[in-house]
């Protein structure tokens, strides 16, 4: 095949959305046969569509191997922009639907589990009272890297959560800082620590604790807070990536844990948690709305973002 040259008007006229969709499905499934079955097409029809694209562009889009197919360097480049094309088209359809009926639509947001017990349900509750026909798809990621990947691959419209240094350094991401949300040492209502008016961090080091692993973002922030006081990190008895387990253990009155101030504000009563009166500043990254640069936000997603701004302003004023 000839070397790739600049795309001209002839190529743009011949390249079809249907062919791009077929290419994306083949790349996802790994074989022509699986892609054909998923698209309800014959395998020759899929092969023909790929061949026509390669002929139009003058390049090889797929490498054929004994195990199936995988995108070439050129194929990966086209797939990256094809994903953006379909995302923009999807956003356009959603905007048309919104203009036809601004009371309905789908909001796709990404977050980590902690957000699901604090700010996220509070924003959704406010919006659904005003727009009862909105639908919310919440994709919970286990890590900051997974959040970023979901955003880049257009699985979510935006991320609502903490802005970490690794995300702030990414050139293709944009963050709007909403508020600070420090971590608070918490205990259940029956805890002996709630009967004291002032506690030193050193008093808590050897107590039983329950929260995420020491090498997780929250575990790192907690360890750094104790080390800043000249102390070793606290004694971890229960480690889990589930914030709910940490809250449940603290609720017993025997364990200590940490929770974002927003969770304590929104759901502290429901979880039976109260702040332990200890002077121990634990300040992770601030809360933010994170989007892809130069990506158009749908009107319904903008409704969520505006509501999140107003809610976090109330939270910040409460201090």
C-alpha cells in the first residue's frame, strides 16, 4: 500500500460513519467474526468495509494474526478520533433531545465510592426534584487512573471528585475547583473518644483503625498527617477499599476511621458517625469537576455541574 498522505475532500466524502463503527467494533472484539456477530452482519460484509476504508485511506488499519486482528499504528490513530467523532455526535443528539424537552436526558458521571455517600446523592436528589425525568448513570472507579481512562474513552461526561496531582498534570484534562473537603477522624456514637473535649494525635496511634490500605490515596494522606506530628501512622486492624466498611467498623464504637467532611455533613447521622475532637489536619486534593479539554458538555450534564457548584458553596460556607 502507498504511504499515507493528507486527507483531502475526496477521502472525507468516501469515509462513512458505518465503516468507522465497524472498525471500532472489530478493534474491541479482536476478530472479524465476533464483530460481525455483534453488529448482526456477515463476516464478508465486515471484511469488505475494512478493506474499503484501507483502500480509501491508502494504509493498513489492522494487522491480521493467527489470534485475530489488532489495530496498526494508523488504525490506533483513526480509532482515537473515531471515538471522539461518535461522542460528539452522541452529544449532538442529546442536545437536540434536550432542546425538544429540557426536562429529560441522561447524565453520565464518574466518581470514586466515597462520593456515593456524600455529595453525589445530594446533587442528584436536588436535581430530580426539579427535573424528575432525568436519568443518572454513575460509574464508580477504583482508582484515579481508572477515572481518567473512563473520561478519555468517553464512558462518562465528566468526573466529580478529588483533583489529584497526577490528574492536574495531564494536558488534556481541565479541572474546576469547587471546594476543600478535608478528611475527619470519626467514631461511632458509643466511642470513648467522643466523651473527651480535646485529644492529642498521639493518643490515637495505638487505637484500632479501619480504612483503606496505607498505599491508597487516603491511607497516604492519613500517614502523612501523623508523620507531620512526629508520629508513626495509626494501627490498622481492618483494611479495605470499601469506605462503607470503615464507617461500619467506626459505628461499632470500638474503631476509628476517617471520612470526608462532606460525608459527615451529608450522611453522618445516617451512619451514626461523629467527628473526634482531635487537631489533626488531613487535607487531600480539593473537590472538582474534571472534564476533557475542548469537549462540549451536554446541557443535562451542565445542569448537574451547576447544581454541584451551588451545593458545594453551601458546604464551604458551613465550614
